[in-house]
């Protein structure tokens, strides 16, 4: 089973407060997007890579694709006004010969090739799967800054990416969402809304998403550690 890998890099990262989209910011000498490209390039289950980028950054994204996408077909397409639209653009640009898709956030740079392969294999077994991590903090429900209840963290999971499913299932889920005006923040939500079961492969909590300035500081520290360790192993 070979999978179309869609790396969603269509956002502009306004919450980060940077002048450049977060997927192009420097992370230990490489742009953020290069880290995901590396993982997907070396994942044996991935047959092609589709990069979805902002319309104003197509040329820059194509340069990164040539430099960091190794050994696999890599195509660049423009995103839409929402993540949902951007992923659909990537899905439509994917190869008709590949029946499965793995959608990943470019702003999650620390995904590994092994994790990509593992979640793809789980999806093949159960129909759809995502990378996730167990909740370790105590989670409170809050209204107007007042705690109203404490949630049972033993049944809660942080949803990460990649999120993997059959292309036909995701397209059907998009059609249902369009008819019901359902908006989702990830592919699993679309699939759930369409009545499709989604499994969770538990991965590393390092697969966090760069959203805030604090996330960027943490990501740069992690990337620096990985770079130093790699240099010491050479």
C-alpha cells in the first residue's frame, strides 16, 4: 500500500506574530517545512508528496521541494482560505493510482519516518488512523474563568498528524461536510462526522504543533538538540 502524503503548509501563522509564515521559519539551519519533508521522503509507505502552500509562496515552496524532497515525486499546489479547503486542493492534485492519503501539518516538524509508516499500516488494518498522544495534564472545563468540571484524562487524547485514510472516504466526508456546513479542524473530525471509525496510533509528544511564540522557542531548542546529537554521532 503506497500512500499520497499531503503536507499542509497553506497557513500564514498569524498567531505566531512573525512576518513570514511559520512553515518557512528557520529551525536549526533548515526551514520548518524541511523537517516534515525529510520524514515523508524516507517513509517507505509514502509514494508521493503533495505540498500545499500559500499562493504568494509557490516559488519558494518549489525550491524547498527540490532541495529537501528526496527520491519521491513531489508536487506543489496552492491552498485555500481554510485548512479544510487546502487539504482538499492537495487531495485533488494527488495521484489517481494511490488510494490512500496521509495528511500532515507542516508546523509539526518532529514527526519521524517510523511514525509515518506505523500510522499508515494501522490505517490499512482498521480503515483510518491518526497519530496521537495521551493527555498527561489534568484537564479542566472552564467558563468565564471559572472551573466547571474536571475531565477524565484517561479517555482523552491529543490529536496529532499524520492522519491517514482511504481517499474515497475522505472525499465522501468532504461532501457530507459541505452539505451540512460542517467545519472541522482535522481530517479525523470529517471522518467521524461521516460515521467512519478512526483509530489512534500513540506517538511521541514531540510531534507538537508550532502555533505560538513559546512553541517556536521550544521547537528551536529541540531542533538544536537533534542537530547536536547528529553531529556527535558522525
